[in-house]
C-alpha cells in the first residue's frame, strides 16, 4: 500500500471550488430585503419574476434565457424569507453552476416536459402574489419593480464599467 503526500501549502485549483462573490451576494441580499419590505407593505405573500430584466436585477447579473431559445428558461418565486428558482431539470445545472450558484437561491424543479406554468400555478395557488408580467390571477407590479431597479446602484454601474 502506497501513501501519497499532499502539500497543503499549495493553493487549491480554482476550478475545483467555486469562489463566492461576496459583493454580489451582498447586493442580492439587499435587493431581496427591498422586495421583502415591499411584499409586507403591500400585503403580498410572494413575487413572481419571469422577465429577464427583473431576473437579472434580483440576481445581480444572472440570466434566465438560453441562447437560441425563445422566452425565459426559469422564473423566480420570492417570499420575504426565500428566493426560489423555478426551472426544468434540464436547466438546473445552468442556473446553479453558472448563474446563481452559492448565492442563496433554493430550487423548485419540474420535469423538462412539464410546462413551467403548471408549477408556477401550483406555487401561486391560494396566495396573494405580485408579478412582473400577467400570470394566472397575479397582480402586475412591473412598474414598481422598475422603480426599484432605477436608478442603477453603485454595484450595477461598477459592473457596467467593467464590462
């Protein structure tokens, strides 16, 4: 039996472990807090986000679109206490390995062949839900979300300058 020695002074390969962007994580938490306050003040149980611009805002740069496809591949269901990505099992890896990994989002997954609207309707059923686009009895608050997104935060302007 052979023994392999490992030099612990060597830094870990960054490909082995995803680095957490603490600035982005903080920005997401701040934005979630703003939404939570809005939900409480207006008496909503949750906010359903499907529009790419609002998805990008709450995730501080995440994307819910797939190149070559029409429409979004995932939605956000936000309560005062949780941020949930709603997507098909075919898109889970993209969201959690590329877009929002280690950013405090939970997953509500559906089979790839089931329309997303089925799961969204289940999540909204029996709740007073706000949304950024018309959906199954929710209240459209897209203009209020625009007011939260603008003017751009220092985080957003810095990212635009970097890009």
